[in-house]
């Protein structure tokens, strides 16, 4: 079981708009992950997409290589087979994703998978952008800086509000953890909804969204230990019954 409060960017945004029962379930699933939540292959796909974004959609060889590797695996169960097919669909959609909304004048660079932690109200947030972007600013020595993050969810496409919250979080992360790379600019932070084939830039208005993110993290931190203690008690009771 996870000890310290943590959450992914996607789950945090979902948490912000979820009802109370779903919020509890999100924390429970992080503390005690279910096996089926661990085998989506999405992390591998995001890293393969990094090179595709870096070349502005000109080179999909990393995605093709990953696709061949996944398709060569023999699924052990029907569930595993479905996961591999979903991963294949995601890779195909990555390869057809239009990057036209990304600024052509910007230099895109892959971001290492070893990234700074973003701590907010006692919660460690896994943001995981794949690429950074830098662009010259007229009359200024400092480059404009932003981050790009693919979003992979077949069942929860981004809406106007959820995409804005993702963008605000990405911009905040750029500001807090990549401040020496240039001037963090909201319009240079992009979330790519792969399954919906849409690109969203971070909103220029972000103060209220940052407050919502911070309040949600505070709530997660406040509830974490009590939910964890209950899960431990439930597990002990279940072992005694069996």
C-alpha cells in the first residue's frame, strides 16, 4: 500500500470534478492499486510519442517499434488481449494525431522520464510531460517556455473545463519545476487528447483553477491516512475470515 499522498495529473483533474463516492474510490485505488489499473501500457506509449512530437509528426518509428513489440506478445487472458488491442488503437491514433496547433517556430525537446516532483498541499503529483518547447521572444533575451503532455483515456475525453484544468496544472508545473528553462507561458503548454484527436492549450486565466487544484490536493492529504487505515483494517479482517 502507498504510504504518502500521491496522485497522477489525470486522476487529480478527475478528482476535482468527481462526486464524493468517486473521490473516495480514487484515493482507495491509489493507495491499493487494482491489477487491471497497472497494465494499460500508456506510459510506454507516451514515451514513444515523445519522439513523434519532437519531430513535429515526421517520425513515428518509435511508435511503430512499440506497436510491433506489443503485438508480438501472447495475451494470457481475454482481459490481457483487450488491453493490448486498446494499446494498439492508442498507438495508431498517436501516429495520426495532428500537431498543427503546436507552434512551428518552437523547438521541441524530449523531457527525461526522471522528472522533478511537484508537491502541492502535501501531495506528490505525477505530471509526466513528454516534451518541452522553447520559442524566441521578440525584444527579450529569455525564451518562452512550455510543456507538452499526451492524454490517453478511451472513456474520459477531455471537456472544455477538464482540458483547461490539465493545461493550468501543466503551466504551473513548468513555472515551479522548470523555471530556469525560460519564461513559462500558458499558450506554450499543450495537452494532446489522443483518443479524441484534439489539442488544447493552457488557459491564460489560471488563478481560480490553481486554487481548485490546491484545495483538492489539501482534501486528498487530509483524507489519505484515514482511508489507508480503513483499508488495512479491511484487509486484516478479510485474511482472518479466510
